[in-house]
C-alpha cells in the first residue's frame, strides 16, 4: 500500500514516482521567459484524454437524449403524414397535431424568447451548462471523439500516431476514422434535410440518385459542416466563432456556480507519495498530475482560474475526483462553486440557497409567465383566419333606387387539416343584407379562398330609421357550421353616400 | 452610369477598389509575418494599447492561422467576383450581368413557363374558355389585379364605372367587343348642354329622360321635354332613347344608370356633360400592358359574368 502512485499516462511528469525526500530537495526555478509567437498561430491539436464520472455520465445522457430526439423525430408519423415537418415550399410547419402558418410566426418569436430566458437562467445559476452538456458543438464533438477513441485509441496512442511517419497502418487507421466520421456526418445532414422534406421520400430519392439539387446541397453542406466542426475545428468554434461564448459572461455574478480549482486547498501543488502527509511536506492537495489539463477539450489549465475558453464541461472535475479518490483525499479539489462561496467560506447549503436570488427568480418568473401565456395561447388558437378589405376604388354604389351597396374582399383561411363549411353574416345596420356568396361557403383542408362580398343597406328601411350619410361600423361574422367555437368577428365600415 | 457626369468616375472607383484590395493584402502579409510576445507566467498580459471606458483593454492574443487564410480567400473571391461581375468602375465583367437583364430574363423564364397554359386558352373561343372553371379562376385573379380598382372586386362597378355583370353593355357584349374594349380602351363623352339649353329646358328634359325608364316623373314637363330630346339627344341616344353601342351612348330606357338616376344626377349629366376630352375618366387601353393571353382570359371572364351560370 506504500507504493507510489503511478499514473497511467507516461506523458505525465514522472514526479509522482520520485520519493518524497528527493522531492523536497528539488527546486524548480521560476524565471519569467517570454516566448515569441506569430500573430496568427498554428493550432496545436488537442487530444483530450477519456474521462469517466458523474458529469461525463450526465453529458452522455444528454448526448443520447438530444440525439434520440434529433435523429428520431423525423421518422414519427401522425395521421398519415410526417409528425414534424417544416414545409418551406408550402409555407406550413407541421408539429404533431398542429399546423403552423406564416401568420403564426409569433410562436417562433416566443420560442426564441423562451430559449433566451432559459439560457439566462441556467447561465446565472451554473455558468455554461448549455455549452458543456447540450450544445450541438459539444454533443457532436463527444460523438466524434468517441469514434476517434474506438479507432485510434486514447490520448497517448493518438499523440503517438500523429507523431509517427505515414505508414500503411497509419493510413488505414486514419482512413477508417474519417470514413466513420463522414458516415455520421452524412446521416446528420440527411436527418436535417428530413425535417424540411419528407424523410422517407428523401431516402428513396437518395437511394435512386434522384435528389433535388437543393436537397443534395443541404445534405452535403450540413454534413460537411458537422464533419468539419466536430472533427476538425472543435474547441476553436467555441474560442473564436461562437458569440454566445463571449456574451455569457455578463450573466455571471458572484453567486454563479462555476468550475473552480480550490487554490487554498490545492496549493502549493506537487507530487508526493500517497503514504506521506502532505501538510507535513508543506504541500496542498494538488498532486500536480496534470490530469485536469489532459482531459480538457479546450486545452486549458483550470488551475489558472476561470478562463474564457472554459466551456464548463466539468471533465476536469471528473478527472480530479478520481485522482483524489486514489490518493485518499476528499473529492472536490476542482468543483462547481461560487466566487462568494470561496471568498466567504460558505457551506454548500448556504451556497445552494443563493441559487434563489433576485436575478434567477426574475429570470424564472419571466420564463414561467411567457411559457404559460404561450401554452394558453396555443391551446386556444383559432384555426379559422379571416381578413376583410373594403374595395378602395369604389366607396359605395346605388344598385336600385334606395339601395346602397358596398363591396368587400373577404379572405377566409382554413388552417386545419380537414374541410370545413362556414356561414357568413353581417350586422351593424338595420336590414343589412349579404349577397354575392352562396352559403354556406366550403373550404378544403388547409386552404384559403377569396370572396367578393356585397353588402346592401336600404336608405329607407321599412319600420326603421334612415341611416345617416357617412361611414357606419359593421361587424362580419364567419362561423363554422359544425363547431360553435370556430368563429371570427371582423370589423369594417359600410359607407352611405351623401 | 447616368448618375455620373464624367467617365473619369469609373476609373476613380476602379482604382479605389483595387488599391483597397491591394492594401488589405499587404496588411495581411505584414501581420502574418509579425511576431508578438507571449507573456511568460507571472508577467502582465500584452494588450493592443487600446483602452475604452477607462479600463477595458484589448488582449493581443493570436488568431488561428486558418483565420488568416480565410482573409486571403476573401481577397481571391473579391478579385474573381470583380472579374466576372460589374464592379470595377465601368467594366461590365465577364458574365455581362446587369440588373435590368436579370429582371428581363426572370420575366422571360416565367412567361415561358406559363405560355403553354395561355396558348391552350388562346386557341379556344372565349365563350368556351368562360365555361372552363380553371380559366374562370385565372380570369378572376387577373380581374382582381387589373380591373377591380375601377369596376370593383365583384365587377359591379360604381358611379362612372360600368357594372360588368348586369348584361347591359355600352359598347356591345359580344366577346369580340369586350376584347376591343379591353385592349383599345374606351372614351365615352357626353357633351355639356348647360350653355345651349335654358334651366327650364333642362328640367323638362330630366323629366322626359326619367319617364323613358318608367321612373316617377312630371308628366307635363316630360311632354315638353320630348321635342327637346329629339333635337339635342336623339343623335347619339337614338330617337327612342335606346342608345347607340357604336359610340357608347347609353340606353336610357333601362333602369341602369352609370351616373345615377336621381333628378339632381341627371340634371348634372345634361348641363355639365360626362367624361372629358382629357380622358381622365376613360377606360384605358391595355394592349401594351397585358399580353394576348391575359386579354383573352379577361375577355372570357367578363363575358362569363353575365352569360355563364
């Protein structure tokens, strides 16, 4: 049990095997040296080491969850059609039982507001949760790294393979990896396009080489983008391209949970035998094994503090916890904690209580209100849409002496997936009659129809007062024959000429 | 390039564009070779020296090198683009692209696409076209676009604009006549008689005209108006007041009134006339605006309004 801890990775500095006595004598001179670099630096490939643990488990859960939804949903059917289909050509979005028309674009805005508020809320509570667990860039990178690990091996094997000269073996391994990546990427592109054009027909067209030019373009574009982003660019997308990565810092405050290295507990860092008491050696808990750096997908050292590159994936927490376990130290040298908790020495309980603070409560309340309003509005959505436009060229006309006629264009829209009959009626003037339309009007499923509508009023209605000259407010009612709730009342004016 | 008064402007723009691109390339090349100090541990971080709001500094961290190649790619793109499309002063570019040309070609493509549809109906008699429900729907859409502003969405017309669905025609209701009305336009003018006739004469005439279609009228005045009608109105409206479709003179014996049937309206019509020589109220000619196919569809639709059902 007294054997020194030997870490698996040979790249790790072998300090861990140096005896404590020898270690104590070693002095590492710290001399500031400045290194010259090009203004445009060549990226150094990062080979993150595989990591297992609580947070990695969560990430994989979310990978499975999000991808089951993304790859699975286009294959669901609903009433004989694809359950989720964004038919851009027909300008209709199908979402299970609902059909969304361009007139419903407000729901898209609401969805974006809900997403933004959720982002604010989660970021205020625990930093870049989205980045670390759910962002497609993270999710696909995770999938691509898993493939890479299965084919090329873990970190050290990959570092060696990259350094080795090109041999047939290396070529075969690399070709295999890229083929596998490309297969996943193409399937991703195919699935993406399957949201916009029926995915089963798309499959048939793909097999028989009859894809349309735009379908082919978008499959390849989305596929190549996936391959490039998850295979090649990886952390550079987060570092150089992603705007969210840059503006999220304004949502952080001193009570935001961020992945933090506990400097007070860890320093001074250094290798030691598991047997010795670090306090006696004047050492902190950090054994300087560099595992936290090796597992980091963005290649940073979390011990330097919060950095903009950190996507909050918590791989370093998982890595460090394992080492702490092996050393027999308590977990959490690197952990989710807040600036205030560290500075004021808050207990975890006190720290978690501060999750409920004004900022998060406001975000949460806003989120709940807008989600509730959106849900209620969706549930009460009227499938009938009506628009009435007075003829502009002619205000009014006298048909037979004493009878005034106004002309309107009535646009009726049946947004449902079933045919409907409607009756039209007008009110607002005594004896107002509606002519020119055969009642009830019939509308096919998901169709619009235009009617040239004529309303007639009597200048001297029998048993009623003569309407004054000028505009009169009238109301037009379009009512579904078989459903009282499907009804629209539209306002317009009827003009009696002088 | 009519906005520019001198050809030298084209040269100026071209030069300015090329110099800017060259300057970008030089800047990229110089920066690409520049080296910056990467701070050693413990040293302060190098900034560009720009400070905003008192304390906001800009780090001088290197960009990835592929980013630099993207910049170069934009320069290559710009040069290729300028070679192919008009952009360098007055140089038309290898593709010879113009915005008016693009519009013309889009219109041409669209016309070519719908031409077979119109060709089918052009070969048919308008009365046969009117019986085709698909053609009716097309005709209705065309009517709403081109005719409804004056004649109303329901083709029912309004004061001064004839009703097209009542079977009464100023210039004749045969398809050929309707087509002539649409393509050549019409300009019906009723001359003013206010100067030629006394107020009393006009009042008598009004009563006679009202009596022609059975509207309530003063019998005595109507009798007095009859000879006045023969002298002044019969030349166009005919001795019996049934009108003349050759010149678009309305039939006064039906109950259809283009400008109103009240005594006041008829008085105004007689004394001030209707329509004017300047053509403000005329039916415009559409032969330059609409092609034969559209005119055929509209003819059939308008004819069908009072003949098909």
